[in-house]
C-alpha cells in the first residue's frame, strides 16, 4: 500500500518496510514516526510502502525511483541486499537503511545502527533486581544481530547483578556463548508471543523479554491475564506503555531503540544538503537507545534499584563498566 501526504511538496521522504507493518506498535511504527515528524517539522511529503513478502523488497524500492523520492529510507536488516543493489545502480538517489550499515561504505547510503546492548544490560539488571523467582526469560523473532544484541545485553545485565549481589538469577531462552536460543521465526504472530511467554512462565520466569516486534504483544496479553505479580514484560524498540496503552501496566520497562530520531536526522540532512554516506550510531550517551520511563511501574521499582541503574548507566558511558566485547 502506498500512502502520501496531502499535497505535493518540494521534498519527499519515502520509507519501505520489510515484511513488518507500519502500524505495528513497535519497530516499524517508531521508524515511520521519524518521517511523520519530518513532515510536521520540516514540511516534507511523506510516503511509505509495506512489503508483504521478500519478493517485494526490490520491486518496492524500484517503484520509488525516478525522481519521486528525494530520500528513500528502508527499514529492517532483511532489506540490506535490495537496498545495496538499488543504491549501486542509482548513485544519485539518496538512501538510508535502519538496522544496517555497509563496509565498505556505499557513498549514497547512510546506515542507521543502534548499540542496544547497553540499554538491554540496564533492563537485565533491573529485571534481576525485580524478579521474585530468580528466573527471567527471553525469546527472539529471528536469530539475526538486531535481535540477539538485545538478548546479549539482557543476559549480561542479569549476570552483572549476580556479580554485584552474590545472587544466582538465571535467564532462560538465550545462550550468549553458543548463540542459540528460543525463536518464533516470525515477527507477527501474537499467538506465538503468548505461547513462548507461557512456556517460560511455566518454567518459573516471572519477567520475560520478547525481542520480536508485535509478537511481544501476545506476551503482554498473557501477562495481563496472569497479573503483574505473576508475570511482567520487558518490551523493545518503542515505549510500549504508550503504543500499547491497554496493557501499559504489564511493562516493567521497554528497551527503546529511538529510530524516529535517527530517521529524522537522515531526512534533515538530505533536505538541507548535508547528507553523505556512512553510518549514524544510536548510543546510550546520545539518547539513541535507553530504557523507557517506568510509567505504571514507577512506584514498584525500589529507589535503591533506580539509583543503581543510574550509576551503571554512568559507568557504561564513561567506560568503567563493560557491557560486551
């Protein structure tokens, strides 16, 4: 489906998703918000195309060529090859891609990458401190780096809590050394989100991190039914307390990947002539990633644990606490 702004303006920003939907309450919706913000603040026209299958990737990008888009933003690692092919064949066209960067750099592509493992580290520490069973759980959508980086950080944060407190909180669902873990192999089945969370809950987990986009909404629905004393959810990508307001009370804290701000930066650079190929990295220090506000959980998280998280965040930024190699 192709959507457009109300009028044809001098500058047009176009976005192409992989098989995710633009209103998924998560990853794709946050990236699209960057375009919508540019429409409101920079006066650009905004368009998008959703891919229904892998075979749509190249065709969707090609359909936006020919001068109708001043910058094309592709969203998702799975669009990496199709974006590179189109960019190499159309050197004048400006491209950007979310969750991907090229080495060597493609001169007309600006990659957007996110260091989400430090933010996930904080969420893992928090979850270990909040767990009553001493068991956490996680699962992914597909075993790809933008997914597993969340799980790596989450496990590392729980491990750090154990080191500091002398506890033995365990994380089910992901082995950072073997790179093996639970995977739904999709980013859209709410039923899978419910089933995977249920299995982890049955094994004792009282806090679960789904790294699978809208699949996690199924996990949140289960937590809502069980009650937050039984199961809490750590979300990813968006502030799910805002995008999934009916279930806001089940989210301990989402791990934010602020793709909206970096997509906005790309459009701003393209519009005002400062665009060049390379990479923008969203970090904890820059605000490109980080835990969301606690919202409904504000009173549930002890002040001491909040203070520890603030100190850890500062330590990660100044390099005194290492998240990973």
